[in-house]
C-alpha cells in the first residue's frame, strides 16, 4: 500500500471477509490462522487508468506469527500464505 500511495496509485474495489480465525496450538508465541475471502480489485493509476486487475479469491488462508512487543502488545513478526487448502 505504501508503494501505491508513493506512486500516486490506489486500489479500487478491494474488500476482505474473514470466515474464520483460529490460534494454532503447539507453537511458541502466538500463531493465528485466518481463512478469508477477497473480492476482485484493481490498481488504478494517478490518471485513472487501470494498471492491473486481480481476481476474487475464496477460502484463502494466511498464518500470522506474532511476538510480544513490550509496551505495544502483540506485533506481527511474519506472515505466510497457507496453501494447505483445508479452509480450517
């Protein structure tokens, strides 16, 4: 997103719906798996032209590895795409 703003571009039509979020047990720290749907969206240039379009994605998964940051609480340390396809 920062690079889009820097280049005068923006997203159009982007939306995300969280289907499910679960803590993964047996991991150190805090690990959360999120199952979500992403609407189709476009990257729009400063002049209004569409630079790139992305299709909708259903039942996508991401895994967030969190660490405790003193005085700030939990902070994202790493994000991985979950390609397991199990939707849970």
